[in-house]
């Protein structure tokens, strides 16, 4: 399965129950987690226990604060997303150690999907990839809206899971990032804002499959 | 008043009540907000209504997600902290518009205080300062542990409030950042982990004052 649903809004419980059988996982966003607190993530998890659950805190702080931030969510999720750009010493080193102790995965943002990222954040993509390598991140986030960056990340980090947001509302088409080498496409509003989220999720999966059949041909 | 207390841990209500009369404001961190949810921030605010309240979400996401993240906290805080490094278009432009509509201030991290920041994040300090200027941020965050960066930010952005974390547990001394041009020093664990937070806060204020008297002399 190649689809991760980004759950940033209500009715989250309904969305999780509906999508459980068709998605690889769920990415829980800050808006929902802040509104309801960490206990809510533990409740949501029970609705689809075997999916890959990711807390998308986009952590970007000193080590002690990132460690304290993940604590209330340990056990509710399988992975946390942090920003590679904060660097290793005194920051991601401490987070990585804590997550490893708890058998929890680290996913690092190495490039972002919005237009303004190109002139600033994404200039650091090579440094960010190096951080992901040094810290042995399990996964990285690279934008479906910029498939050339997905391909770069894929070539530099062949063993790492690549997650690509930006499909749907931000403009990338289902399968674009998979063709460039991503393992999962993250889809939010296209699915969660739809009157029939399950139907849209199935349609995205079908489109991914169709696109993947074509992208490998010369 | 030149001291902002970083409240990241329990007993937050007791800390706020005790410190209310001596600090300029409170910075609420992600660990506490995640643990208890946004409603908790609204309750804390009532314990010291006239202080400057800052939600330190270290926002670093696309615009729509940052906007959705601040929504449950509007009214509880006067300002939000986001990362300049995510850039303007499709990110900070949308956040800045939303905050302006709600009469809420934007504070941007332009440089960070941990050792690993020097080799990555802080390389972008000039670009980050330019983002703060473009987006007309009310304030910026620059590290007390690296006073040369505080001085740089102060010289480039004379009208902007400069907040400096890193005092105490991270090694900077009270007054170091103020001497370099900061408006406020942010102090967390040194105060909040103490058995007598009020006494320590008063001591920090006294040390800041003493240091300020010396730093302006040649």
C-alpha cells in the first residue's frame, strides 16, 4: 500500500474508521493534536491498530524540547516527523536516542512542498540528506510537488522510506512521487474534505497504480 | 521587564501564578500544549492576564497547516513563534495574514541556540532575517548562546523585538543577550526546575540588571 492519509481535521474518528482498510497509514497533524491533546491520538490508534501511525509534529527545536514533545505520544504512534534542518548536536541526536529507546521511528523532512521552500528551505536539501544519513533516519519527507527532489533523495538514501506530501490540494497528481521513487504518497484534503473519503482514497490508489504502470516504461 | 519564562512542564499553573508579578511574559511550549490541549492555554492565561503570552509552536509547515495549528490558541496568546526558514510564499504569508486578522503577533526564529545549529540552520541567518523583514514580523528569536548572532539581528532589524533563549541550562548567562541587543531573555529550566522559581526569577532579573550596567561601558 502506497497511501498515507493526513488527518488534520474532524471528524477524525470517522475518517480513520472509514479509511482503515485501504490506507497504509495515518499522519496526524499538529492542528488536531493541539486541539484535543495527546490522549486523542491514543484513542484514534485503537480504531485502526495495525496501520502505520505517524505524528507529524514537524519538530524543529532543541533536543530536550523535542524529547519532551514526543513523550505524551509514545505508544500512540510508530513514527515522528522532525525537521532535518535543525541539525544533529544538541537536537536530533537526543531525539533519535529517545525514539530508539522506545522502538519508535524517526522521519525527517529534507525538503518542503510549498512554493516559498525553493528559495530558502530546499537550498539545504543536500545538507538535510546528510543529516538523515548521519542520524540513521528510518524515513524522510520530500515533496511530491517537486519530483526532482524526490528522485535526488531516493538516489542518495536508497534504504530509507520516502514519504511525499503535496498530492491533491497542493497540485501533484497521484503517482507522480511514486514514479520519482517515493514509497508513500501523503494525501490530506483531497480525501478528508471529500463527502466520500473512502471512495476518493480508492480512486487515488487506482490512479497511483495506473501511473506506476506507465512511469517505468521508457 | 526583560524576562520571559518558558513554561514547558508541570506544575504550570503554580509557576504562572508565582511568576506573574516579576516576568514580562510566558512562553508556552509544545510539550505542555500537546499534553493538555489548547484549552489549557486559555486557562493558564487567566492566571496572569496582562503578561505577554507566546505560544512557542516552532511552526514549520505549509501555510494551511500553520493556520489550522494556531486556530485553537487564538485569544489565549498574544504571539506565535514560527520558523523563518520555511519561507514566505505558501507558508508564512498565509500565517501572517491570519495572525494580522486576529490582532496577534508573529515571532520568527532566525537562528537557533544548540551546537548543531551552527553547521546548518544558522547558515541561513541572513536569509531568515530577510524573511522576517519581508513578512514584517513583530519579533524574532536569536540565541543567547551566540551573542554575535543577536547583535547581527539587532543591527539588521532595529524595530523588531528580539527574544533570546539559551540562558541557564544551555549555558548563556543572564544579560549576555541583552548586552548584545536582545529585548527579552527567555529562561526555562533554570527557573522552572528550581525548588523556588520566584526567587530564581528575581535573581535572574538582578543579574540582568547588573550585567546591563556593565555592558554599555567601553
